C-alpha cells in the first residue's frame, strides 16, 4: 500500500468497470468475503484500501484496513493466486 497516496473506501464519484457503473459505496470485497470477514462497513467513515496489491510471487489481493480502537485490522481477499511452485 502506498502510505504517501492512500486510496479510500468509499470512493468519490462513480467508477466504471467494463462500462458498468460501480457505486462508491459498493462493498470492496465479494459478498462471500464480506460475510467471512464479518464486515459491516459504515459508508460515512473512510477506510484505507488497495485494489490490486501484488506480492513478489505475483499473487494479487484487494486489501482493506479497518480501524479497531487503537489497532488496525487488515482484510485481504486474494483475486489472483500467483506463481505456484511444485516441490519434488
């Protein structure tokens, strides 16, 4: 995540994915991931996010930082599994 230039959820304005408008309050993860993470986000708050965070092994994640009092929870949903090495 780029701490110098954070991206926030909800976004500002509308985004388009393949020409389809996406609301700025559209959940940052799939419905299954939102349920698994037990996330109920408040669209009146701002959450730092990173869409398309890529690891050195080319796995790709969507990331959301959720303030939890003095700490911050990190929720990550894998969208591309990356390189898989096979050991003999």
